[in-house]
């Protein structure tokens, strides 16, 4: 019998890191100095917050650089940056710094914005707790996916990659190891929050499970 998959969710307390940026140089300083939880908040957690907004930007850095500083080229580079390529925050931070540093090195004039338009680096303290929902078979998994919250989807599809430090989410790992369904696991693992919002991801997962049941 398969070991059940238990669904968790997370909620967080957001607080100011002490760093802010009013131009590209101070943005670079912040990227180098802020705690890792700030990189997580602005780069990864933005994918969860995007579910509840209409913004087209994939992360907070791209939104500010493009929408406030009007640096379209850098904004495009930051918007196309896929944090799911990394399983460690320090590696994602290093790549962000590299992108901004390369652009800053080619720039002679740096627009400085007002206090109201500055980028405030925020951190998040996350609290993880069980939802009480679990699944030990594909039909049960289908029912669970229908009722869990977007926060739980985010936790298992995105945040779990950082916790496991693997290029796979824990739901896919469970499907592969406990239900011996590597094809379904791979189908779910390649679903990108950059291409779909969380509700669309839910529907894609349910469709993939339904196909596997058939």
C-alpha cells in the first residue's frame, strides 16, 4: 500500500528588511545584502501573489525595474528569469546579481526615484502547517487537488523544490516513488507557474490525473 501524501500549506508574516533601492546601484546593493528570505519573497513568493492580481510581471524586481525605472531591457531579462531552475536561494541570488551587475556595468546614468517609488526589500517568515487533506491513490489525489488552497499548491509545486533542493516538487516525487507513475510525475513536474497561474495549474494537474486514471 502506498504511503499517503499529506498536503501542507503556509502562511507568512512580511516585514521590512532594512534595505531599499531608489536606483539600479542601490538595487544591486540590496540584492547582495538582504537576507535570503527577501530573495524568496520577491522572486518565488511573487508567483503566489500573482495568482491574486492581474500583473503580467513574474517577479517584483522585474515589475519595479520596468514599471518604475523604465529600464525595459533589464526588465525583460528579469521577467524571463526562471527561479525554478535553481534549488538553492543563494544560486538564484547569484544569478540575479549577475544580470543586474552586467546591466549596471554598461550604464552611465542611473535614474533616481522618489521615496514613494523606491523598492523596499521585504522579508517573509513562513509558518507551515498540515491541511488535514491526504491522498493514497489517484482518485483520492484528484479529490484533494480540487479542494486544497492556492497556498497549498504553491507550497508543494514551487516551495518544495527549495526545501528538497531537487529539480522536482514533492508531489511528483510521491507519484514516482509511492505510486510508481513516473510519466504522470514528469507531466506535473514540467508544469510552469510562468506559463499558468495557480488555478490553471490546478486544472492541468487534474486533467493529467484523469488521463492517468483512464
